[in-house]
């Protein structure tokens, strides 16, 4: 069967893949568009699997809040390069992933991907030519609270915050503060005991090098621990818009409590390998030689 331009266009419109890929698939299936789509999907999954080991430290965040501020979702979708995040297809997938988290009402990515998001992701990998991952998600729901958010302009930092009562201005200010100051917990009592023990152990080893008495060393360690707790606890931090006021005081004055928050920053904690693309190019050159 002759592979016409109209057939190629139809397949391109339905798959979003390149002209040559579409023409080759139609040739292999004797012009059968449905079979061509099936074959392209199989190859897409294969190519996606080959790219799955490549580091994805770039990406964007998405945030969605219900109109009544009772539900909210946040998701991080990663790519290998910043260039990929500018693609309309990447942005569309980000919206799809965000909507899926919001609609499901939980942040179980394994189930989310199994429910069909992974096949969409694999198609995107084929179209963009980079590994794409849905790295993490968060979902908040409250019956009597108020959820607010902040998404930084570059979409690489975002925060969800739940307050005990509606307060739009305070909520936005608090979300911006969390974005800028990166607290780990709401209150100092929320700090993980094991983490605090490790910090104390480090401070003790440092203080012992001073050669001071055990009593003074103990006071030095206690002081360092108090300072650490103040730095990582939201309520003890100076408010970013007025450093003379602590966040805890700001909330108390408004008669509002911060129940919880979650902060995402694209790529945080990912160890980036600088050899991903270099190794791939070298391998291609070697195989063609």
C-alpha cells in the first residue's frame, strides 16, 4: 500500500511523533494506522526504558487548590535538561500529572502511574527524547482548616500550607516565608529525635576540641542545639518580611495556627551525574565506527 502524505499526517496528529518515525511505522504495517500506533507505543516504551537511568534534576512544579481552599495538590515532574521544560508537551504533562493527583485525592505515585499516567509519560519520553519522571507529589485535605500555597515565578520552588482558619494575606505570606527560609518542621518539638541526637553528637565532638571543662562543654552543646531548633522550626524563625517578629508571634497575633506545610524545590537531593550525555554520545560514536 502506498504511504501517502495524508496517512503520515494522520498518524502524526494522533501520536505527536516525528514524520520519519510515522512514515517508517506505516511502511512496516503496510499503511495500517491502528497497527502503526500500536507498534509506535511498543517502541516508545522500549526507548523510555533505555532512558530511565538518566538523571532528571531539572523540571517544574505544579500546584492546584480547590476554590473552597479545602483541598490542594502539588507535584514535581523532572527532566534531564531545562530546555525540555519549555516544551508545550512537557507543560501539558505537568498539568496532567497535577490533575491526576488532585482528582485521586492522594499522593500515591505508584498507583497513579499504574492507573495510566506512566503510559502518557512514556509517550512524552519518546516525543521529547529525554527521560521524564514524576518524582513526588503532595496532597492536602481539610474539613475545618484553610489551605494556601505559593509557587515561585520560575516554578522551581513551591509550598502548601494548612492554617486553622481562613486568612488569605497571612497564608500567602507564610507560604512565601517557608519557600524562602526552608524550615523543616512547624514547631521545635516536631524535630525528629534521631536527627536531633545526631546534631547533638556533632556539636559535642566540636565542643570537646575546645579543651574546656565538661560543664562548659555541656552548656556550649545546649546552646548550639537551641540555635539549631530555632533555625529549622517555623514558629521560631524571624518572619522574612519583618525580621523583628517571629513567625510564632505573627500567628498568635492573628489567632491562627499553622497545622502543617510541605515545601518542594526542583532537584533537591538529586545527585547529578555530569557524564550522562557525554557517555551516550561516546557510545553512539563507538557503535558507528
